[in-house]
C-alpha cells in the first residue's frame, strides 16, 4: 500500500472529493489524479495536507505506516526486540495505563519504564510519553492494549485523537470534535454502547487535554 492507496483512504476517511483535497493541498485536481496513479506529491503539498488534517508525512507517503495500512488494520506494531526495519528508534517513558472506554482515573506507574518508539517522535517532542490503553472505546483505530505515544507539544485540533481529562480527574482516549460551542469526545468503537461525551463551552464541566496521540504500538504477541 503506497501513495495511491493512502490518498484514496484519506478521501474516504474524511468524506471529501479530490477537488476538495486539491484546494487543501494548494494544487490542481490533476495533481491529485496523478497521486492516485502513483506520482509523488510535492513536499509543500504534503505539508498542507498534514497541517489541515493533523496527519504525519508517513500517513501520506509510507507503504507500511500510511493511512491505508491503518484503515485496513495492517499498521505494524513496533516491538522492543524487533524494531521497524529501517527506522531509527528512541526511548520514551511509559507513565501508566489510560482508559479508552469509561471515565476513570489513570493507573500511574510507581516508576516509569522506558519504551522503544520511533526516534522522529522523540525529535518532534522530547517530552512525549507512553501510556498503555485499556477498554474498547477506540478499537476501530487503536488495538486494545496498545501503547500510545502522547505528545505534550502538539496542539489538539478538530479530529485529533487525544488524551483528555474531564473535570480535572477523569482520563480517557477519544476523537476530539470541536464546534463553535462544544467540545465532543467521540468513540470509534465496534461496541455500540459507547456514546459521545459533549462538553459545552458555557457548562460547568472542564476539559483539559494533556496531549495528542501521535503513534500507537499494537500489543506484543504472546509467546
């Protein structure tokens, strides 16, 4: 799966046509047609798309780590023992467990353990950290039990997957949707029991977003 599949996955995921994508990327519709046939987008076009949708360049350009692989459930996990081929690896602290389901306080580790993650994530945010997810609220996009890389530096935007604190103590992982008057934490789950959490800007409830999820590592296979 390469650039054509990633572009097609982007169009489907965000329910847009290639003319709309061309406007976002600041290119002609013909350029998007070329991408869908295998040509490589210019760097400025990739940057425009990534900035608009809060994506990484890998989402557009990578065969193994692109949107198409993620949407088809083929996104590879990164094992401490067997790091992704060709990728420089760095270390980040795993600080605890986070619930991708019901509201609950995080289970904080007494002592942080270091986890191997791609070095470019550490370069982008040296203060990033890892939490282990629990629950099935986001199981359409994040495998249950995954390690999630959380960036403190990256600013949350509409459609970001975030680590959220509700009323100062409740931590979950959800898709953030923002409107003029509301902040919505949406599940992406095969379990229909999960519902949106809607926080109106004029309500008494508070919403803090300590970080944005920028990477996930699927659970290691049991040996």
